[in-house]
C-alpha cells in the first residue's frame, strides 16, 4: 500500500492537472456544521460520519466529502461559469468492511455552469478520463440523465431504445437487455424455436388470459424483427 507521502504527492499532481484545465484550487474546513449536511443527506449520514459537538458551535461533522462545502462557498462568493479543484482528507465510518479506509485523500474537479449542464458533465468526465485512462479503470455513474442520453445515442432501433428506457431503473433487467441487444448473450432456445416456426400459433392451445391472437401475433412479429437486428 502506498505511504502517505506518495498519496499526497499523487493528489497534488492530480490537482495540478485540474488547475491546468482552468480550475481554481479551493480549501474547506475539516470540521463542517452538521446541520447542513443532515438537511441534505438525511439522518442516515450519522451512521457514516464522525460527529462531535461543542457548546458554541453545536454539532460538527468531520468532512465526509468536499461537495457540500464547495457548493456553499460557490453560492456565497462565486460567479458562473466557475471551475474548482480540491484535495484533502475526508472521513467515513466503516462498520462492516475493515479493509476500507475511514480516512482518505479525495481529489475533485467541479464545474458550475448552468447554461449547458450536459457540456459541463462531458468536460468533467473527459478530464478525469484523460488522467485515469492509463490505470485501466472502469467508469461508473449513477446519473440517470447521463444513462438516458447514452441510450438515446445508441445506433439501434427505437424499439430497443424504448425497452432500455423502461428498464433503466432495474439494473439486472437493464444489463440483461444490453447483453442480448449487443449479441453477447445467446437467444434462449425456446425463443429461437418459436421464432423459427413457420406458424407459431398452430401448436398453441386454447387462448386464455387477456391477449387475443392478434396481439400474440404482433408480439411474435416484433420479436422476429428484433432478432434480425444487428448488435
């Protein structure tokens, strides 16, 4: 495991790269007012943060991340567009995983520009990608807007895009569709047999349920059309 001096040196290098990209280096207090963080994150943050108090300032929290204090600083003193970078310790309680650090160095790059949020997101992502690409890391995001935009940008049918949008909230189903549409997952044998049949309805039993023959036939036609689509 790298020693602290090496970690701090790497953090300084990364922050320097963000400064070269036009970001203003900022510092925030290690002790943050707990009230604001509790309002934003809810009471659940108590289980993940270190909290203390004194008679004058009330409850204080060891900085769990930089985002909130940087946003507060920008709202109080900043003008848009603005770019900020920071590097310093953050603190998170660990009750289940002894291998995860409860104190570590966080380096960040933030853009405040409401005129074109998508462009700002793309700039932040591409800046991080350029710095971290040599490490072979796998990017991950929980931003639904970015995921929706990625689906919209796919070179595939509107039917497939609609299916992905419907299940974007269901990670397992969404991943299964991605695997199927990309050709990485084989078509189930039962479906392949059904689609290959000249008249799939010929071997059907009596109709039960709410779907009539026309709806079933339309669904089979849609599945055949999808199966013929390239990955």
